[in-house]
C-alpha cells in the first residue's frame, strides 16, 4: 500500500456518509469512490503478505475493491468487497444481508488466505502438474453454480463455511492452502487420521518446492474494479438477496412462531427482534448444541443461519425469559440439524 496516499484518505469525508439508507441505496457503486488505502483492510492484507514472505513464496498479488471476494482467472490478485472499506457501508451490508462476510480481522484473514490460494495457483499454473490433479481432481471439471456437500466427509479440510472445499477442485486446493498457510492451524494434529491430511502434506511439499521461485504468470490486472461498476446499491442488494433466497427454508416457520412472537402481537411493547436475538446468541447456541450432541458446528451454523433469515422474513420478536428461549432453540437446532444433513444430501444445493 502506498503510505503517501494513506494519510490523505484518512482525512477524507464522503458526502454520502450521513445519508439515510433509502437515499444511499440510490447511489451507484462507482459513486462511492472508496479505496483500500487508509482502511482497516490494510492490516490483514499486510499480515497475509508477511505469511507468504515467511514461506518465501514470491508472488505479489494486487488488491482492489469490487462487488465481492474473488480472484479472476489467470490473475495474481484479489478483489475485496467494497462495503468493508467504510463503517457506513458495513452497517448497510449488515442491515441488508444480516451478516458481513469478512467483517472482522480474523474472518478477513481467512478469506484472504483462500483467495491468495487461487492467485498462487494461477501464478504457478499448478493445474498442469499431475500430482496436483491426483490430489485434488481434474480442474477441467465444469464449475458448478451449486454444489451438494457431505458434512461428514473427512476428505476435505474445514476452513470457510458450508464445506466450501467440496465445491470444486480449485476450491479444494484454495481451502487446503489456506489451512496450510495459517500460522496457528496446527493442521498435522487437527487432521490426523483424515484423508484430507494427505492433501495438506502434498501442499507442504509443493510449497517447499516453490519457495524462492519466480512465478511464470505475473498478471496483476484489476478486474471489475469499483470505479467501473455502474449499478446502484439498491440493485446490487436486490440481486444479492435473490441469489441467496433459495437457501432459506420455510420448514422452520411453525417452530419459530412457537418460540417467538409476531411483530403485530407484541404491539407497542419493547422487545428485541428475533433476528437480533439469534445473531447475538448464535455462537453460544452453536456451542451448546455441539457440546451436548457432538454434531459439527458448521452444520449447526448453517441451520441457525436459515432460521435467522426466516425470522427476518416473518418479522418475529423475542419475548419471554432469555434462558428459556436459549434452551428451546438449542433443542430445535439439534433436531433440525439432522434434517439439514439429510436434505443437503438430496436435491438441494448450496449457492456458489
């Protein structure tokens, strides 16, 4: 990052910062004019670059803002979502989508390591290696719009949510690389006895071989930068919600209405929204159920996420004693997680 511009960007104020949401949503993405310089994103970027340098992996990825997280084909670079670059946009993203992907330092690092796995793959053309194909599968396989994971599989590492390594051989490598790159992963111990350990050991050997080498591909083009995106924020979020709408399920509605109250039934009484209650207690409920049932927290988190989306659609409110609600929700999540695993082994697929 250019330190000269960082200081100027920190002083900068944007005219849209104090606009109400309806007016902010009418702005085009290109009109936001935010950049990476001077934002909190510089710290995780510098951290992951230091991890590469420590391993003597000599790729120099470019970084820029765009619609979402991605690494373009054939490019040694990573796009980050624009909304992470300003607190006002983070708040808008949370209100529109309930969550902010990569919104904390730790989450951002996980996503950066994954995308840099793709960038390193491009830089060294790893798909041309026979051992790479043997380890991760044929990369000529069509890239799916949706995929059907097996939550019980131990052939893949667990890094990003939704068992993302199972989506495609490209994602399998990027996820395995991300686990390998993380200084605190303790992957040899965590994955002991898993078939996925063989992939990690192969990546360990491969990165040792690539250390100190100059990559054959060094293209650092910025694809779909924020300045080129003409759609409004309103159109962006309409399309984004439509893409994920298929992931929510009405199968929880009867149970959720039993635990929570309809907004109209609460009247003028003050009460927390069910969305806020679930978001605030999501990690706690997940841990409670995992400890009592042995179910994997990833599966439980997906179920909680679906419930959270249904609570938003149904406009439910949390009333009554918090402890009783937590216990009832833990029982519900435990029961529904069994159905979730069965359902996602069937016809339903995760959106990419």
